[in-house]
């Protein structure tokens, strides 16, 4: 199996898992997965109107929204950061428009361990809307469940590991 074939197989396994997962499992995945490797899976979640508002907000801050407040527009963003900047703007727009309809799962940007509004020393050239800074939801989700690794249940991790045997 080539590296590209393995990468596609991993993406397929993760996508299949996410398609059958609960909103709480999506939240765990967002909280614990490796953001360097999971762009396609995150994009699938970002494009999913069934994503809970708390999880959408978590993706927004964990993607480093606080680091992008220094840019007034995409023209000021380095080429390799433009995709992230565009996704952040997309999440902001969808969040404000009610694309993510449920807000059961709790997330508080100001108290987030993975990223939040206070994570920058950059000047606020493009302020983040109040809506993106507000706590949402009431249902607490354990983001460190047993039998999970990198945001995925062990049985899914084992399928991925089998690709390297």
C-alpha cells in the first residue's frame, strides 16, 4: 500500500466512524484529535448542520481563531494560513446564521483548555463577535473518555493501525 493509499484509507475509516457517531462523540473527536492531520474530517463536521453549536464553537477556537484577530482581511494572511482563515470566517457566518441548530453541548470559550479568546497577544484588528465568545449549552461531555485515543474509540484506532501491518 502506498502512502497516498494509506492516507485515503485512514480518511475513509475516520469518515465512516464520524458518519455513525453521536454529537457527543464528534465533540470528543474535535477536542482530542490532531489538528495537523484531520482537515478533511473537520471540514466534514464544519459542513454538517447536525453539528452541535458547542462543538462548532470548539472547532473555531481550537483552530486558533485568537491568532487570526490580527488580520483585517484575507489579503493580510500568509498563503499557508489562508485556508484556516477562510474556515474560521465560514464557521463565524454559519454560527451567526443558525446553520448549527442545536446548542445542547456545553462549551465556554473563555475557559477552554484547547484555545480561546484570551490566547493571543496580537492586536485585535478584526474583532471576534460577541456571539463567538459566549458560553453555549448545558450538557457536559467527558472529552477524555476511556478507550479513546486521539479522539477516536480504540476499535477505530485498531483499524487504522492495521493499515501499517
